[in-house]
């Protein structure tokens, strides 16, 4: 069957149901969005800490975190600047695995993710549990590029991508919510793309 020019010209999204409101499909591209200078991190110096309101604060070296059970995310990501990227594959460790080792206290309700650069972002603890969040080092089977947060970033794909802190080094469990870097600058404390929680004051 011939495909008409008119049909192609409409550029209908292939899977509109996968695109949250106000988003477009960036295709094979992957924009880089960084507020600070991209750090050059030595994996021998890098470590991952889970502390704050936990029974047993934990720190993993690069080697130690790789010894934990591996976990892969396959699916979509959504940036508040309106691009979405379909069918990404990230590999690392589930945040559940890290939290199980540290033992969150009952009063822990929120988390501040910290980057080596000082970038921070806040999240409800519930958004990091139940197989919804990862600490990742591979993208599409290759080491995560430095510009995209390599060697290690947080991945919380069901929320806008600013919650996925690049160069993550610490998850701090807290009783009360506290705004991170973009949240202090007017972005939403939760950031669900399906609810279009872009800015403070959105639903
Ligand atoms: N450390 C750090 N992490 C960050 C950011 C940043 O500026 N610094 N930007 C956030 C924003 S706004 C987005 S959209 C994504 C962009 O990730 P990418 O550059 O890999 O696309 O990272 C998030 N994590
Ligand atoms: Mo973003």
C-alpha cells in the first residue's frame, strides 16, 4: 500500500498514549541539561551513601555497589523542558536494595538526593521505593556518559528528569520535605509528568 505524503506530513506521534501532557518525542536524541560544570569523577574516589533517618547508615564504594544485585530499567523518561525519550535502558541497582541495607526509620518520609557537585533534589520516600528508582551506571549497555551523569546517576523515570540527580553520591532520609536546587527555584516538590507538576503551585 502506498504511503501518501499527506499522511507522513501530519507527523502524528506514534504512541500518543505514552506522551504525558505538553511533552514531545525527542526521538533518538538525548539533550544534556546541567546547571553546573560537568565534574570529572574518579570511580576510585566516588562512593554512595544512604544516611539521615536510617537505622544503619551505609556507604558503598564503586566495587561494593557493583557487587549488589543488578537491576535494569527499560522505558521512557520525561524532562520538564518538554522532551520525552522512549525506550531507554539503564542498568545499576534498585534504590530498594540500598534502602533495605540502611533500614529507613518509620519517621523517614522524604529524601534529599545529593550530587558530588552540590546539586540537590528532594523526593517523597515513596517515589524511591517499590521498584520505581535506581542508581545507574550503564545506558544502553555502555558506561553512562559523563555529561549524562556518569559514572553514576539517580534514575526516577516516573517523575520529571530533574529528580534524576546526575553524579549522585548521597541519599539523605528526612522527616520533613525540604526543597532542592530546582525546587528552590520554583519547580515542583514532586514533579509527576502525568499530572503536569512542573512548577510550585501546580496540582
Ligand atoms: N547534578 C545534576 N543533576 C541533574 C541536573 C543538573 O543540572 N545537575 N539536571 C536535571 C535535569 S533538569 C534534567 S532534565 C536531567 C537531564 O539529564 P541529561 O542531561 O542526562 O539529559 O538531569 C537532572 N539531573
Ligand atoms: Mo530538566
